[in-house]
C-alpha cells in the first residue's frame, strides 16, 4: 500500500512540474497599429468593431495608435481589420497581419484608400 501511495504522490508531483514548466513559456506580446491620416480631409479610423464617431476622428496629418497587449506561447500571425469612414459610412478597409517578428504596422489613409506597412519593433 505504501508503494502505491508513493507512486501516486510521485505521479502528481510530475504532473504539477509539467504544468508549471509549460506555463513558463508564455511571453508578453504587444502589437501596435498606428493609423495615419495622410489626406487633406477629416477621416474616422478604427480597428475592429466600431463606427464613425468623434472619438476616432483624425484631422489631416494626425495619427492615433491602437495597442493590443496579451500573453502568448505561439508565434502565429494575428490579423486586425482597420477601417476608414466619412459621413457615417465606411470608405475603405484593410486587413493587417502582425506577428512576433513584425509586431507593428502603419496604416495610412490617402483620401480614397488605405495602405499598410509592417515594421520590426
């Protein structure tokens, strides 16, 4: 009976050690998208769900940064949809793919469309 109890304790210790070591591989990740109004007119720019509102309006030459911070243990790509809107309607959209190697991107509105450029941190 003592051998069985010792084996159970040893097995539980091993399982606990594996869980703790597996959890240590996560790292903090920060992905940033800088939205830039390169046009001569006001535009609303946002990432993900949103709409044309005063909180996301950019005047010509202005920029705003969207940041997503999280923990990850994988090196996969993460996609973000960026939108530009005027007069209550979406006028352009673009999907930006970021990862650990390229965690940042600049998204520029030129008056009729959006362009994206990824950057190394």
